[in-house]
């Protein structure tokens, strides 16, 4: 008897770890909108300097507005009965580090519950939405937690913190810690798939330090504790020098396509990309870049002090950069530098610019090679 494997109509890809709205989200439940909104405002005011924040709520004034998103003080309103579906919401909120949600109108993957006796019956109706309570707020000291809430949290492996609504500092500290602990890991990608037309040979195979430079850079990145990959535009190789290979899945787009291909492989990691034509790149520069990483931005990039624009091929691209890269691609943009120039990025300026020097011609390679040999 012949058995066939399960047929997959569509190719499998790794999905981003998103909740109902964003990567990290908390819905605030248990009391009136008039008390939920000020609490959300206090949290946003304290966290928005470090994290990109969104507030998800219904528009109480305009009944034709289906969904309202607030980032800091900016509001975007969409009109029409079915203007935004779940895909639209996630697309809009993907750049956000965290979404706070008015639980009176929308659920979220994690919850903050306020114990308000006047709203106990209303909260009970939403019991099925209380899937992961991370904090409980009491309005005053005389209160006790509702029995049905206590039953839920008694099943949790660890006690749920209980605070007072008037004292937001402990709650904000807890949320800050949770966000810091959930930062995406950084993986490394050596960009070694260029055409090298001016060089006339594959730049990734040039030897400056006793081994192909793509291997030299991969070993340097791995020595920093990074899970390291080598990017190739067209190959069937699964690994090189013991490092896994990522073949371009968006062909003909150069480094832009290689970066997007890395996110296709793992959209839940940040990617430190480095071009293979930088003979003087060193561990100190890479450590400096990593220590100054700002996950709240789309990317953390290096800019030479004498240059006007950042260097896009020694940059940490955050997961939130992925949909923005694709959006720019849909507008005909395939330049990583244009992405950085037109995005909210953290810039690290270097006065010592030698590590950013690149080699494009055979003459430049021969000159640098001679200099390295003389020093050694």
C-alpha cells in the first residue's frame, strides 16, 4: 500500500510571535473606562521613552469609529463598519513593543485586573477572557479579591502580585521588567552573496587573515556568543565552515533581500548583519554596537562621524523592522540605507572609522593585504 505524506497547499513559514494586537500586550479589566484610561496614560507616560507604546480602545465620542489607536499623543481613526480586521490591527501595531488595551472593549493575551465592587458582575461576564492575569489592583485596603478571580489565580504556578490602584510605581516596575526580559534575541548574518562586479571575484573568498573573510567574520560574531549564519544569494549548501547557510529567498534584491530572507527564516529574532567586504571590522566595534542596542527602535546602526548617513550593513535590525522593510519594498525601495534614513533608528557614531572601511576593487584589496602583511 502506498501512503502519501500530508499535502500542504501553502509553503510553511515561521510566524511572528504576536498576541491579539502586538508582541507584548495587556488588557486592563474590572472597572469603568473613566478609571482604566488614566491608568493606561500613567503607564504610557512612564514607559514611552524606552518602548514604543500603543493604546487600543473604542472611540467613545464617535460611534462610527471602529477602532482607535493612540501612540503617545497621536491618534489614527478608521471609519466604516468593518474597516479593520485582526490582520489590519496587527499590521498597524507590529512596530509597537507593547499594546495596552481597554478590556471593556477588546481582549488581550495578558491581563491586569482592577477589583471594583461596582463592576464585579461585569467582570464575571468576561471571565473566559482572563487567561493570564499578571497583576491585580485594589481600589482600597478594605477590599478582597473576588472569589472567581481567586479561583483562577490559585491555579497559577506563582502568586499574582497585588497592588493598590493609587500606587502605580510597583505595577510599572513589573511591566518594565517583563518587557526587558522578553527582548528578542540577536542573531548574526554575514552578507556573503554579492556579485562583486567591481572586484571581479567573490569578495567573500578574499583572504586577509589566513582564511576566507566570510569565515573570519562568522568566527568573530560567534565568539561574541551570537548564533551566526552566512547569507548566500544562490546555493544548495546547508553550511559553510560549520556555520548554517541562509540562501536568499527574495532574489535579485541584494543585501535588502538577504535581510528580508533572514526575517523569513526567523521573524522573532533581531539580526545583526555585516557585509563581507570590511577587512578591518573588529570585535570592539561589534561589542559597542551590541551594548548600545535599542530594541525600542527599528534598528541600531553605526554612522561614521565624517559621513552624513548611517552604514546599513553593520546594523542590528529588530523584528519590528521586518514588516516595514516589506512595506518599503512594496513602494519600490530596495536600499537598506534608505530604510534607516526613513525610520526611527538608534545611531551609534564612530570617530574611529577604520572598521567601516570596505574594499571594492582588486587594487584596494592588494594594497590592504600588503599593509596587513607588513604589520604582521
